[in-house]
């Protein structure tokens, strides 16, 4: 009996909103999840202290080294992509409350398992905790609120998803200082404070994400915002039809957008990973480590704000046109950046990279609405989850391109200040390829639609 009540509590019927429900209650519920899982961007603050778990003040024999610890984040990102891809279909079946609660259990529980691993000095438990469980929580938690927001804001899909995904980009701003403050509070002559910090963060994140899951609601069938009527036109990029998640993978549109996202993210993620070293080498002797850290902070802020700004812009100019801006403006800026380094113009160098990284974040926040425009809203969460495998691929391509090409240049005798020039031109070339992929995106052919379940086969007005 209790099992039935539990199932009912998490059911989609239980969370269907009544008439008159304020849809603006949903973005805070989404942020309650995304601000938590955005902690992943700040995980590096634990790396230094975790190399001193035995030695406390300095690394000692038996302590973990940085390459060993680097696998924690890598495993988490792998399982983010896998869980988002494979759990998306399940999400659409069970609804956002159950999915968000499962994400809370996995992400918060991952911290607790990792705390045990740190206390016992067993790295495999940390891999299992933060890497596997935490990564699953990241993936499910990332896609769960997004599909719900798209259904609540058919008139402002970009703005709504931008609000939530901005939270993922901004989660590190909360997690980084909070983590450092707690480690300082818990540290002692026998502990660096990481295990205790993990316990507290695991509990806090579980509570916050659970609150989000309890607050989330889904709109009733055929609901639309009061006073809003979708204008009708032919040959538009936004459709009323729905495409099944499995059928979406058989369309050229899915793979064109997959590559568009992958190339946009590849161009940005490599820069994010080497930002501090890059600006110091580009302006040798002119940029202190503290100033380089400030540059990293500027890029993080641009990443966060760009997610909301560009997604909101896409509501007015269209998703396809927004991606055109990413590729054209991004390629132009990558071509110009080396010249700013050679000329010693720090201000323009920082400004150009801030714009580039804002479009990196904007690519993430705009793509869910792009998918909803093309494939409909019914399975958009699952389709979005499978598209995020492009993120996993870009996470390999970007750093490899930046790091290995730079090293090849330096080994060939190129001064470090000029070693990034070739890489920036390659990034510009990748964005040009992304432009061509985006240009080939067309409305999904009618034979892919779930036509028998549609009230209308007429697409609605797109801003394109």
C-alpha cells in the first residue's frame, strides 16, 4: 500500500498543474537543481587538498597524485553524457519529479560515498561516488528541468531554458568559495577537511534538489499561456508536430545540430581549460598569475551570462539565426585574437574571448529550444539528453586540439606567445564547418512526425 502511495506521489498525474497555476514557479524549481549540479565546474578546488590527505601540510608517500584525481571529474562527465542519453526516454515516461528526485539521490549520495572513500583512502570509492553516482545525478538533473520549462514557456522557450542552464554555469560561483570556506573550517592537524566538506555538501545539495523536485509541475494537456495564440504560417522552422525520440535519431536534423553543438563547444572548451596559462604566455611578463585568475573569472561570468542572454535573443531572431551568429562572429574573433596578443592589447584580447565564451554557454542554452522547434516538445528531454553526447565528444576534442597543437608548436621552436596562433585559426575553421552544418538544417520531414497524435499538421511561425 505504501509503495502505491509513493508511486502516486511521484506520478505525472500528481504533479499536473491545476488551472491558474503560476508558471513562474517552475524556473526557481529548475534553478534549485542546476545551481547544485553546476558544482561540477568547481570540483578542481578539491584537487590540491586531496593530494595531501596523508601528509596534511604537504604530499606524502601514499597520497594520491593529480593524474589519479583527474579521473574523478572525467568519469563524472562520461556518466553525465551516458545518463543523459539513456535516461532521457525514461524521463519523458515518469515525469520530472521522479527524475529530479533520483538526480538528487545520486548527486547528493555521490558526495557521501566519496566522503567514505576519502576517509578510508580508497580512490575507487571516490570514482564510484562522485564519478559514477554523481555523474548520473549530473546527467539526469541537467535534462529533467529543461524539458519541463520548454513545455511551460512555448512563447519564450529560449529565455526559459536559458534561466535554468545559466544556473548550471553559475553553480561554480557558489560552490567554489563555499567549498574553500568549509575546508578551512573543518581542517585540523589530522585532516584537510575534504571528507567533512563532502558530507555537508552532499546533504545540502540533496535537500536543495529535493525541494526543486517537490516544487516542479507539468502543464495539463493542450495547455497554453493565457492570451497567447501561436500564429500560423507555412514552411516555418517551429512545428506543432512531435517526433518520437527514437525516430529523431534517424533524421539528418538531429545529426546536423549534434555537429553544430559539438563544434561550437569544442572551440570554447579548449580555451576554458587553458585560459590562465594562455593569457600569461600570450603576454609574457605582462600578466601576473593573479591577473590570469581574474581572466578566468571573467570567462566564467561570460559563460554564465551568455547562457541567458543568447537563449533570450533566440526567442526574437530564431534559433538557427542565433547559431549563425555564434559561428560567424566566433570565427571572426578567433581570427583576430592572435593579432591582439601580438599587439599587446590586453583589453581587446579579454573582450574577444569573453564574447567567444558567452557564445559557448549560449550554445548549450539555445539548443534545447532549437530541438523543441524542430522535433516538438513531447520527447524533447530525451532528444536533448542524447544530443549531449556531443558535449562529451567536444570535451575530448577541444583540450586535445589546444594542448597538443600548442606543444607541437613549442617543440618546433615557436615562442610560447605565438604557439596558440595556429590553434585559434583551427578553431575558426571548425566554426566555419559548424556554420555549414547549421545552414543545412531544414524543417523535419512529415513522415517522421507522430501524425496520428497531432491536432494539426501546420507548423507555426518561426522567427527565422
